[in-house]
């Protein structure tokens, strides 16, 4: 959307001192767009707008930024073509420097230098799950005579080294927000998505205790949350907690526990959607401004039909 710059919004930067041969040209009073010159920093002209779900923010794009994005999209479309084999698509993603985002994370990625190289080689040669490797190491320890054989001794040394690096890599991964369960790594996004689904299930379970899921409009929930913030602000005055106001606030929330639970329920649905998980209510939603409300209503009708068939 192009918005023209109005007079007085900004002034051009002072020009550097130069040798003037002809009559002095007056400095423009405002930013002016000329031919294909780039927009000045003070310009309010933008080519497009972009929304980032992860940051929950809109970004206004200059012409050059939009051009770079479109160029990257074209390159990706050229490298990864629908109908290609999985290997060809993987090569295309690698050319676009995106392949690592689609690969299952490995523990070796959390090591450095020689340790990383050794672990990568071990992972490539050892498809066995970590628990199986640990059991094998324990079996070698079970009888000292096992280590008398050269092959067993070498295997024992490799497994001992793997065990130490495995422990080190798991600790490094957890520091970066990954979860490690049953020999598998889960990214921070996967952990957050699972937590959102769990919050959704808990909220839905609570709402269903009354027999059916109540439906509140987005406006009603927005008003409730605004009032909650206002009431909470009254519980502290000049840095001092106000016991009476705090009790009133707690009682008010208890009286409105159902709409608050519904708000958490909707928030969990939207949070899961940010990670590409379409829960039933989201999948059933339309494209209107009240999409989630419609999705909940349709899900209720679906649940009612299931109940009739039983």
C-alpha cells in the first residue's frame, strides 16, 4: 500500500560540501521519489506487508526487501519441484540451504570439533537405538573375560567414548531448549506444540464437565481479559498489595472460571496452529473474523451427532 509523504513529515539529510561550478541548487524541502532511486529512510512508502506467525507481528516491506523475498521464493520453486523424487527434493532444499530444517536433529550437531566428527561417523555406522547400545555396553561389563578378546576390547572402548559424548550432547541439547525422550530429540517448537495440545485437551476436558462446550464470542472474551487486567492493576497501589482488592479479584475470577477456561481453550487451539497442527475446531473453522467461534460450534454439532449414534 503506497502512502504519499506529506510536507513537513521529514527533511532530506544535509548534503556534503562539494565544489559548486554552476548556480547553487536549492535543497528540496521534503523527501521526493525520483525515477528508480531507493526510498529515503524517512519515506512512508512501502510495497507490501508481511505477517510473521512466530513473532505475531506485521512487517512493512520496502521495494528492495520485497524483491529479495520474491527472488528467494522463485529460487526455491526452481530447486524444489512438485512431483520430484524425495532425493531430488532433498537436493533442492540443500541447494536452497534449507535442508537442515527438515532433518531429524541428531546429537552430533550439539558437539564440536573432533568430538562432532567422531560422533557423526558413529551415528552413520550404528543404527541401533541408544538403549540397545547401553545394554550392549552393560553386557561387556558383566564378565571381565569379555574384554580379553581384542574385538570386544575395541568395541568396549568405542561404546565408552560414545556414552561420554552422548551424555555431553544431551546436556547441550537440553540447554538449547530441546527435549530428549526415548532416544529421540524434540525441537523447542515441537515441545511447545505438544504443550499447546496438552493445554487444549485439559481445557476441553474442563469445559465438557458441564455437559457441552460453551461458546463465547471473541468480543466477550476480549472484554473479559481487559477487565481482568484492570482488576489486577487495582490489587497493587504504590508497590503495596491491597488484600481486599486481591480477594475481590480472586473471587471474580472464580465466578468467571468458565469463560476464562474457554479463553485458554481457544488460545491453545491458535497456539497449536502456529506450529502447523490443525486441531478439530481449527480445521472446521471458516474464513470469517469469527472463524474460531464457528469452528467450535461445528465441533459441538459433530460431538452431538456422535453422541446420538451411540
